[in-house]
C-alpha cells in the first residue's frame, strides 16, 4: 500500500503535495476509486502499523522541526527500523484488535510525576490509549492526598495510586469509605532509602535515633518498608525517629535544606538527590523486599460498573505498556519518552539511570542493578494481605480484618489474568504467592501469626 498511498497522506507531517480528493471523501483521486476500494482490506492493517509508528516518532521527537529534520536525514524506513529494534511494533499492532466501543472515551487519569507511573504515562505518547479508542488526558498531580480527593470526587476517572491506597479507601481509613479497585500494579521495586550527604559515615541504622525521615503518604509501601527496616534494626519508628509525609517532588528540596535527614521515596528523586549532590543512596528498596509492589493503577468500583468496556480498554492499554516496560532493551527509549516537562520533568540521564539500573550511588561508585525497577503488573492478593498486616501493626487499623475478603475485592487479579491472556502475555498461576521481607517468609494464609511475631509494633486497641 505504501507505494500507492496518495501524496496528501503522511502521518509524520513531512512536506507532501496536496491532490484533489475523490467524491467519496477519501484521499485518492477520482480515477483511482476502484483501485482504492480493492486495497482497503490490506490498508487497514497498514494504517494500524503506521499509527503506532507515527506515535513513536512523535513521542521521541515532539518538536516538529526536529522531527522533520530527522526523518529527512535518515529516511522513514531507516527511522522505523531503528525504533523497531527496541520496540516490537508488529506485536503491538497485532494487539490492537477490534473491541467493544468504550462507553466513555474522554477520560482524565491522575498521576504523580515519578518513574513508578511509567506504564501509565508512556501509554499516552506511544499511543496505547488511542489504540483502544480512548482519549486520555493525563493529569499531573502534586501529592497523594490530592489524588485521593480527586478520585473520590469523580474529578478523575482512573488514577495512579500508591498500592495500599485503594485498600485504605475501601476500608474507610483516612477518607470516606468508598470501594476502590486495583487493576494492575504499576511497578515493583523502584524505591530507595536516601540520606543526606552529611551522613555518609552513619550507615548503621542503629545510629539513626533522632533522624527525621520523609515518606510520600501514610498508606504507602514507602512508609511500611521504612518502618519495617527501622524496626528490624531495633528502632521504634514512632518514638526513635520522626516520619513525616512529604510530596515526592518536595523531598530533594527538603533534604537540601536540612529539614530531613533522609527519605524512603520513589524514584527518580533518590537518583535526583545524587545528581544534585545533596544525598546518597543508602540501600535500594529491593534489598528489603525484592519484588515488592509500589504503585498501582486503579479506579472506583462504580466506574467499572458504569463503564465496563472503557475499563477493559484502559486495562489493555496499561498492560500493553507494562509489557513493553518490562523489557530491558526498551528502558532507554522509555526514559526519553517520559522525561519531558509534561510528564516527569527530569533530566533524561536521571531517568535512564533509574530504569536501566546502571547508576551512581552518591558514594563514589557506579552500580549495575538491572532489577532496580520492574513493571510486573500482577496484583497478587498476598501483597494486599501483607499491606493490611502492616496497617494493623502500626495502628492504622482498629479491630479484626477480613484479610482475604478485602484482598480479593480490591486487587482484581482475575481480571488482570483475563486481559493478560487476551493480549498474549504470560499468565501466572495462583493468587497468594509467598515472599520474604528481610529474610522472613510471609505466609498469606497465616497473617495473624505473622503480625504477632514482631516485637516492635503499635497495635491499635
């Protein structure tokens, strides 16, 4: 089809002459009408591929003059061959199958500007939402309390969550009780404990009494992992240190000003602290729990019930992005796509260090940890059970908790497996996978025993 495509059509905005349209309204000359009809079946597949290619080129080169210069210099085929070497365009095109039309096409989706949201963010410039018939407006939001309020007030249709947040909201913790759902985990690992450079000689947590730490939200893996780490080293996080909630974009500034001694926060701010020479990475969060969840993609139960086809389309778009993000060969491309102002607004070099796992630690070393961040989307219900044990441990929950019921209501594992299978992605078995945190195995079938095993806690009455 490419050799016969009318000169008026060009998805890359290259300079091409215009021609008279056929009376049917399509972009071909009147005398070519019969030939165009015969080619329509094959052209639809070709257009799907060109749509993806055009989305990629525009995401990589958002400024039109630069895009034009690049395409003229190397040629379209060479450009797409280079992009296809790191992104399976054909596979993505095959995923764009005809589905039931979304009930609501124009959506607002909230996000915090952190690398944890990579799948949700990259699905916009790379065209994955549009492939599903959705017009998504990504809404950059200042903090997690605002994210919570906007999803509760129906200002956002879906949102980037900290993975414990939908559990807390569904349980009525810190907000009006409203059924929220986790469609996918956005990222695993991807956090770190970062300390001020003045503490380079205080690497032993036992020396941290009196330290002031920042976490992004009470109902966050950051808070729970920091508390777990401190308690395992004999510190009571409620009495031996201060833990204050600080929006992620403000963490580095507070570290620089000396308002905090460190933070357990999301990337890219750990790496940004190193980049700005105000902090160093003490440990990556994967050293506490390798494979731990961090952020999630979710929405309300009411939205799912009212817009089931829209929900399915969102699910497919985000799962497609997650599959791409999991491939190490795509990480530098993703860093380029998500670093601009409207998304993370960070130096591309900082994002690339996080996503590739080759990074400066602020202590004079360059580390190579490919597992620093991953994007496994599976919302394991055992993860939800662990989060609820920590909510109980630190007094956020009063009374008994029906772990299994809440985990299965909020973490939509069955739906995730359904759409992963539909997209041809590997589908794992089970629902309550076991894992270890700082060498201690968590058995999701025995959460009460696990909870009682900790000598340091603040159990609610």
